[in-house]
C-alpha cells in the first residue's frame, strides 16, 4: 500500500508524539544489575532448553542456531547504545520522529545503596539534552525490569519497606534532569515483571509463589503512587504514568461462559492494577502486542499470522484496547510500546499500517490519543529469549555494532514525513 492510500494525515494533530521505545538493559550494553548476574548463571541452561521452549514456533528453523548458543542469552555489550546513542538518535531523525522512550538504569545511577554516581547522572543529563536539541521529546521510564543488585538483595519489590528506595531514586533522577524530561513512566508492565519473575520462573529471581506475586504487584502499585507524588511535588508540570501491558481479549463464540471469561480476563489484566494507580496518572501509557481469543474459560488463538516469537498478530485490535481504556479511565493515552519480532521484516509494514488505521478509528470514536512509540527503535536483548528476537525498526549487527533501518522503517519514515509535514 502506498503512503497516499493510507491517508495518514487524518486525525493526528501536529503535537502528536511519533517515536520509538527502548529500555536501558536491552540496548545500552555493559550494565551490571540483577539480570547481568542471572544471565551468566543461566545462559547454558537456556541454550540447552531452546528446543523444548521454541521448537513448536513457526520460526524455529530460522532461529535454532542462535537459540541454541549460550552467548545468545548474555546481554554483554549489545549495540553499545550507552556510548553510541547519537547514532541512534540520528535514526529517529531519519524516520522523521519527534519522541523517544528510554529508561534510566538505576544500577548505574545508584550502584551501591545511597551512593550516587555523578558520571552516570551527567551521562543521562547529556542524553536528554541531546534529544531536546534535536526536537525529540524524551519519555523516561524509571523501572523497566532491571534493578540494582543491592536492591534485589534486600528482596526488591517483595517488601513494602523497600518502596522508599525506589521513590528516593525517582525523586533524585527527576530533580537532576530538570524539566528537560516532562513525560515520565514510573514502572513498565508491572504484571509482566511479577509474573515472569515470581510465577513462570523465567526471569530473576525465578520464584514460583502466588503470595510473592501478589505482594510484588501491590508494592509496585504503591511504588507508582509514591513516586508520582514525589515527582509532582517537585513540579506539577511533570506528566506521570505507568506503561500498562494491555492485550485484547475477545470471545471466540457466543456462549455466555466465553463472554463472561473474556470480561473477567480483561478485567484481571487491566483493571486490577489500573484501579490502584489511575488517580496518580496524568495519562495512560499503553503497551499493546496481541489479542487473545477465549473459548469457554480457555484461551485458544486462531494462530493465523505469527510473529517470530509465536504471538498471534492482530494489530488492528489496538482500536478496541484504546476505546475500552478511554471509556473506563477517561485519561489521555500514549501508546508506549507496540510492535513485533520480525527478523525478515515480512510483516512490519502491514503491522504499522493496520495500527495507524486502528488508532485513527479510535480517535474518531473520541479517544484522546497523544502519541505512538514503536517497540523498538533497534534490535535488542529480549530478556529470557536473549538476542534472537528482532523487534527493531533498525537491525543491529551485534558483531560490528552496525545499525541499519529495515525497509518497513524507511516506509514508516515516509509516512511520518507526510503526517508531520516535515
Ligand atoms: O522487550 C519487551 C519490553 O521490554 C517490554 N514490553 C514487551 C517487549 C517485547 O516483548
């Protein structure tokens, strides 16, 4: 489809934020946090279990060499975004974007309890100054799954008393960066973090405890409220939210049990957490990746078009996610993540087109949508899966560090040129 056929300029104001997202541990390289330790301890096991985890994936034949290599599971230097961020900001400009979401790495800023690293703070100060100079709006995340080891040694978010450390960090970094950063995400995908770390045992500390899961979720809600209050007391002009994982559930048939289960699942996923934090959110950050079809009380997806990580792709459903959250919470929305693992770039252009149309429909139905941040700017470290999933608008060669925009990204850049009139 050509850029003109898409009619991309309908509905998007000139203030709309168009950009891409990353997270520190996934792109910076050279981090030292609870993940670094866990990766080194678990890489060999993850590689040995690759066949068990992924051999039913449609992408298995393409990914198996990388997935069986222990090095895939160690983040290491990645694309060295920490030092090469200017190159990456140039990619944003090349795609005509005006926003960028990143996370600050707490373990760099406070490497030991109560000790602030002046050089790391200076680094992030220069980082956001550089974005601002280029006319790119920074969207900063404070906790995106990686934590300082001293904090996890104390039990991390398992204990309510530890929330004070997070609030102190939030206040410190926001104060240090000043008003160059206006949009702040306190916590990324709280339930994903709790479920992978405290139930599925895929992420550190790899526990299986419903009680701890529940404690962690509730303590993160408390952490958001406390951090938002602290940030607002610095300056009421800061706009604070979380980035909420929000997939779409729909009934596969008309049976009452399917419809009831769908409603319960959607509620449990979205509203249990959101109801605890919505009053301390100035907008809603929404991460949408896939939909779930519910039959009876089970999820059974059509599996028609699969991404490399075997997610059933329904990009147009973003419309329903946005409309539901708008109806329930009546807050402006920024899509803080949305995208797909697609190493060969077969589906990404289609995905973007469907997503743009879905957003336009939602806005026509009254949703106050303020931005779209694609996951991800560049290929990165996909947590327990390691480096083989390729979510980037830009591909990365981890041997040379070379980044290049994929064809879909160049297409997206042309769409944004037209929409933004730049
Ligand atoms: O890579 C992750 C990101 O860290 C959080 N949201 C989902 C992405 C893709 O799985």
